[in-house]
C-alpha cells in the first residue's frame, strides 16, 4: 500500500509509471461515476429497463404463442382449401382419416380431436387412440341436436376465417379446453366446417412457457369483435371474451389503454411500450403485430412493473457485482504494478548524483566499468584517431543521453576511455572550461531539446590534475528523439550498449514501458 501511495503521489518518471497513475485514477473515477449513476439514475434506468423488457417479453410471447396457434390456423386453412375444391367427402370417414391423419392431424400434438360437420348434418370425429388419431364412425345428424357453440360462432363469421371459442367439445366423456374452427363453401353450394379441439393441459403448458407472471395478461386482438385472452388468472388460462365485455368488466383497462387498443385494432398503429396506474400498481403495456396464418392480428401484453423490475434488479445486481469484480481486479493490478514501479521510484529518487560527488566517489564509479546505467566517452567532439573535430563523436554521446532518458536513466562520464583510462576534458582541445560546457549545452539543446533539460544534472569533477564531465540522466515520461535537421532517431539502452529502435517499434515500446 505504501508503494501504491508513493506511486500515485510521486511525479511520473517512466511511461509505465504514467500509465499506472492514469489507470489507477481511471478505475477509481469510473467506479465513483458508475456508483453515482446507479444511485441517482435508478428511476430513469428502471423506466428504460421496463420499456426494454416489456418490448422483449411481448416479442417472446409472440413467438411462443405463434408456435402454438399458427400450426392450428394453418391446418384449418388447409382443410378449408381441400373442402372448397370438393376433396373432402364426409360420407366416407375412413377415407378422411387416412388422408388427413398422417399429414395434418398427427403433427399437432396439442390437438386432442378434430370434428367435421356439413350442411347435411353429417358429423365425422377424429380422436386420439393409444397415442395416435383415428377416424371414428359417422355419428348421428347434427340436425337432431342443438348446434355446438363453436359451430354457431363459425357460421356467423366470414367463410375461411378461423374462429376461436373456449367452450370445448364433449368427446369420449371429456371436455376440451379450447376450440379453433373454420367454415367453407363447397362447389355444390353447401358448407362444411371443421374444428380442432385443444386440451386444458396444452393451454396450461402454453401459459407456463410464456415469460409472464400471475399479474400479466396477453391479449390477442383482431378486427373481429372478440379478444383472445391468455392469463394465469383465467380459468383454464385462455378464454375468448367479447371486446365490449372485456372493456366493461372489473378488469376494465384505463381510458389510455382502451384508446390504444382501439387504435391498434382499427388502424394497426403499434405504440411504444407505456405505463399506466391500475389498482395502485404501475402496469406496463406493450404491443406487436402478428400473422398467425388466417388474418393479421395484434398482440398486447400487460405486466406489473414490480414483475418487470424483478428481472431488472437481478440484472442490476449482476451489473454491480461485475463492476465490483472489475474494480477489484483493477485495484489488484494497480497494486501489483505499484509494487514494481514503487521500488523503481525509490531507487530513482535515491540514486546518487555523481556530478556533485567527490573525487573518491567518482573513481569508485569508474572502477565499476560500463553497465546498463553507466557509459564512458573519451571526448565530446574530438576524433582522437583522425585528430580533428568530428560530428560522429557528438552524435555518439548524444544518443547515449537519449537512450538513458528513454530507458531507466543513468550516468555518462566524458573524458574516460572504454578501458577506464582517464583522459580528461583536455582531450577535446577547448580553449577553456566555459567553452567546453557551452558546447555541451548547445549540442543538447539543438539535438535533444531544451524541454528535456530538467532531466539532466552535469558538472566537471577533478581527478588529480585532470577533470572529467559527469552527466546524471533521469528517465523521461515521454519519448525522447535525437534530432538531426528533419530526421529523428530513437535510442534505448540494452545492457551496457545503446541501440536504435525502428520507428515502427517505438509506439509498442513506449506502450509497454
């Protein structure tokens, strides 16, 4: 922790240290901002979440209810197509069973039975038997009995339109929960009708598969007068209710909901999810259009906000936990980096400034020999072999300074040969010490830049009758380039040597440093 605090309080001395500081402040600042957003923005977030979840739920309901309803309407329309062409002969029930059972009836697992009736009073029933469906014998004429409720409903509707009723057929002593039916005209100007009966268990399974709670309700609307209502509160879970009755019973929607329902039915206008107050509860309504094969319908879903927010709170809890994990991971990473760089910071801050040391200390330093943070140079400008001033010599010590700045800092001794033999500044043949130091300053300013001057400390240290130049270099927080006119070079220290780094590698080096 002491390393962390020291790292954050100290002046950045390396690119990695700078990244460490930025990462630490970013993590803590982001955490603080996110926590403030969570605390202050809960209402707005809840509103957005409810709208989003409501829209998502209505699409899920659309898909699952469509998987249930669309095959039924599709098969009924197929039967109507057969009958309209005169293919269905109800006087031959065995033929009907053989033709219709394999491709049509057997594929609908939630259908318990099918019944066919025509205007002659012929009645043919297909029922399930030992896991399959088979054709029953032709029963007595329906003219001798009252028409079933589904047939009354179907005969009032337009031909070839699927109708739904929640009063089932008595078949083999049991009552189905729901009936879908259709009527069509035959080529000889008579009518035929078919009904598919769906069990209560199938309705229960449908409702249980939907993402709705006990307080939710699904309305399937069409241009007709009825509303198909799917709700856990409904006996049998599904019922068909007259729209007028639905709007006037105790569950009567608010005026806003009624207006939206009417707009959807009359004009197909799908509104955005919205909330209303009902029974002191905030209820969300969402709408979507559907196509279940027989006609365009619209689906409405109402859900209590508390039920929607149950999912929101779970998501929020996941978000908060994820945020805490990220913060914890970030803190661990920062502490780990701080441990490494804290040690480096202490080492840098405690590094001895050799330019201000005694002759004894300087001789001890020379005795170490060159290493990653110590470099010897014979002269500043004079080529001893050619016996003349040489720009190459200037470039040699300048690139060493840049390399120290781009790595971990170090010390440069000028007037000392590679073998530690002391030449002194006299080898550069300047008329006096002021000219010598002025040359050093001018070269540094021209080729490295005055903006980096705070990173160096230098001075002349006497060693017996000679003097050498001692330059202490601190690492830079930004890349340092050695400039020659319009060209720039980038150097780093690798062991006891200085190495150039291609421009393509500089960015990666600085990023990883």
